[in-house]
C-alpha cells in the first residue's frame, strides 16, 4: 500500500488495529517504509503526529532507542533495526512504547488504545 499524506503532512490513516500486539510488540511493529536512507527519519513523525490519546488527547513522543535487529533486503547491510518510541499524554498513568519499522511496507493502522488526531 502507498502511504498518503494529509495537508498537515501526516499519514492519512483509516484503519484501526484490533490486535493488541500491533505496534506494542517488537515482533508486530508498525511498518512505515521510507524511500531511501536520506529520508530514514521522516515517516516516524508523519505517523505519530496523526495519533491522539484514547480520548483524543494531544500526544507527545520521544525516540528511546533502536533495537531488535532483523534481516531485510531493503538495507545494504542486510539487517534493519526497529525504532522504539515512548508515547505520553496528559493524565496518563504510564507512557506506552511503540515499535516502528522503516524497512517494510504495510497497512498503517492506529494501535489499540489510541485514536486519530482531530483536524
């Protein structure tokens, strides 16, 4: 699937995941493919900026680390890493962590427990 951008330069996301592991488990990352290594950090904010907390709260996020090497043909070294982001919003008890994969394409969905930002 091709990733479509909104007028706010965020991904247009229309699907909501029903799988509680989607994005929350390193074995079920959110696949936000990028075109080349010059753009390897552009799709993370395009995805994250489209999201909101469970009741529409404004979210904040920060990259914690890259982890979890896996084989991929889309990078010259033959291995890719997942980006781990911490997501938090006002009134939240404990931040959540999402795993993002920039090396693979997939249907981009809203993870369980989150919503889309209202425009």
